[in-house]
C-alpha cells in the first residue's frame, strides 16, 4: 500500500490485467480498468473480442476491486512469481496510483494474485458498450 503520513492509501487510478498465451487455448489479452469505469482492451488470442476496444464497467465493481487490492496488500507482493513449467500462461497485474505503479508478474500464481485476476475476469465479462478502436 502506498501510505502517506499515516493516512489511507492513495486512490488507485488504473488496474491492468495481461494474460499471455500458452501452448493451448489460453486467452491472451490486456485490459486496463480506469477509475472512471472505462476499459481499454486489446485481445490477442482465444478471446471473443480480437483487436482493440473500449468498454465500460460498473463503478461499484472498480471500487470494490480497488478495495480488494488494498486488502490483500498488493503493493507488498513480490514483483514476480516464476515457474519451471514452460507450457503455462502467465499473468501480469499493474496497479497505478498517482505517485507509484506496482506490477506483479506470475506464472506460478499465488492465491492473492489469482483472486485479483479472477475478479478482473468476472468484471470484464460484464463490461458493456464494447466499441472497436479504429486505427488511423
């Protein structure tokens, strides 16, 4: 947690989940959830939305996700959790605050990281108003 002089943690402004491919049908995408409820998404493989999109999520869901991240003390987690398994996907979660970003990469996914990633998957599944971003 980013604490300032004994006060509550700084608010989270963005939370990004990146899932990598594996040697099977693992979904590969990057989704950035923003504090205003907007989502920027890039689908790479084995997902229903391939390419670049925007969408929106319920503000309540973002706020609860941010609270969960603080509750599991995300800022105190290791930066990486490697594995010796070569055919597994990995995830990366990046939490942005005004003065600091914290990124955790995991192939051997610890429970706290797994819970946050699964919550993000569930929120993403309920996203609305998908719009393709047109490249210029």
